[in-house]
C-alpha cells in the first residue's frame, strides 16, 4: 500500500541551491520520459542527499556550465559530480549505479569490461526516441526542443 502511495505522490526535485554538495543531474525538462525518470531518481535518493537536478533549459545550466553546449545537453543526460567531474549518457547512468543504493545491483553489469559501447548504443536508442513518450510543455512547438541527433 505504501509503495503505491510513494509512486503517486508529487516529487519536488531538489536544486543545487538546496544542496550545493550534491551531484548535479542535468536532464531534458521538456521531455516527459526524462522528467519521469529523474523524479524516480529523486524518490530513490532519500532527502536529496546525493543528487540535485537542473533542466537543461534552465538558464542556470549555461551560467554554471558554459563548456556544455545546448546540443550536447540535448543529446545526453549529464551529471557533474561534487568534485566537478562530468559524466554523460550511459556513463552517467553507470555512475548513478554507484551513488544510489536502489541501483547498486546494476553496477556489476554496467562495469563489465568492454561493455560500455553496448550500453552507449542502448542509451542512444532510447535518447533518440524519448519524445515519442511526450513532451511536458507547449513551448516545444517552436522547434526549440527538437532532438539533435546525427
């Protein structure tokens, strides 16, 4: 019963201002699939101790991370850890398996030697199709949210 309640409660995504020592997950806030996934991560990170979140469309991202272009951010989720190291795409997800206890069981699979090309390919396939699951805002009608894949 509490599990169903946990899934339906609204999730407030913690921001870097609330916990400056946490790793920052930069995601596509106009993508329904992406937003749903980071809400799950926020639920799994009890009290926002490890992760905070920024939509790539938030002007704060360009201020904090001028080295990351809009096109790069539209291609892949990025994580900037508390030491400034950046992870992207499948490598970002792999990093999360070491940060959230709920994902620990996946770490051995994602850290198999020579498996990263396979995980990266799978990540790209999902990322390319993420808008099939919907967009969160009407502003995407302007074309600002188009996916930028080669």
